């Protein structure tokens, strides 16, 4: 078993995911850099190590069963357990995107990555999380997944989204069900909203930096044992479902 706390961050070779890995590394964690592109993952690991982080590469395509199983085996062999899983990997469709004209293949692709991928990875890593004394799961969600905010008068969340926003609402619902199932265990699971961050997901149009966007996920990954579970948070606190 590794003496250091061990985390896996999916989609960690760039953007918010990279900064989450960097932030946990600065706290002394051993961080698995999950990346679909193995070379980009290796490049990210090299940068993190150069900055002093204990980082290691985890080739990982969240849409592929064999890839996810292999990632779980890699972490088991390396560390023997997992203390935090940050399901950060995600993709976006067009924006704005009307549901009346959305391409159904786009919807399928986003659900496969943003929702089913999270379930696939979480279920594969749960046995290792159960071996941790302080296990945490963080799912990367968004304000646009909040039905309350989507229907609040005067709230502008960037226009109609027929595919991406609903996947985050779906993810929120899935997280609630995990929280119910894991009630009574020491596993805390929450969703994080990083805010409007400048990444390639939005053509770098965001107003916050990836480092700023990573802060809430890092906080949720390092919650104390009496911390919350089954909720959605941004930097300001609880976000309504």
C-alpha cells in the first residue's frame, strides 16, 4: 500500500483536470493522470514531475471497458487503494444547440462520455476506494446542469443546450443515487462546478483560469470525514439541483 494519499483524475492531461492534478500534487498526493491520448498523458506527467509532483500516467478512455479495467489494475498494482477519484473527463457539443435540431449521434456521444463514462470509471474504482480510510469521489458538473438555475428568471447560462447541459443534469441525478447507495459508508461523493473557465471545451471563452476552476474539485477531494455528500458545489457554496 502507498503511504501517500492517492488520487486518479480523469482527463488530466490539460485544462482543469491538469490543474486538479497539480493542486493535489502540491498537497503531497500521488496523482494518477488519466488521459485518453497516452503521449499527451506522458507529457503532462513530465510537466507535473518537473514541478515537484508525484505524478504517474494512467492511459484511460472512459468510454472503453477494457481501458477502464486496465486503469483500475494499474492503480491497484501501484498503490493498492485509491483515496480520491475525480471524474473530470468530459466533452461538449455545439453551443447554442437547439434540441429540435440536435444531431442524435452528438447526444449519444456526450451521454457516453459525460454520464456513462463516469459510472463506468466509478464502478471500476469503487473496490479500491473502499480500501481507503478517507475515500472521496468528485464528479465534474456545471451550473448548466442545475434545473433550478435553468428555470430561474433572469439567469443567463449561455443559451439553449440540447445535449451538453442535459448530460450534466443526468450526472447530477446519478450522483444523488450514488450518495444514497453509499450512505452509511465513509465514501463521500459530490459534484463540482468549476465556473466559466477558459478551456478548449468552450473555445477558451471563459472568464476564469483553469487553476481557479480546479479549486472546488480539490477542496471536495480533500474533505474531512464529517464533510458533505450528495451535493453540488461551486466556489461560493452549495448550488441548487
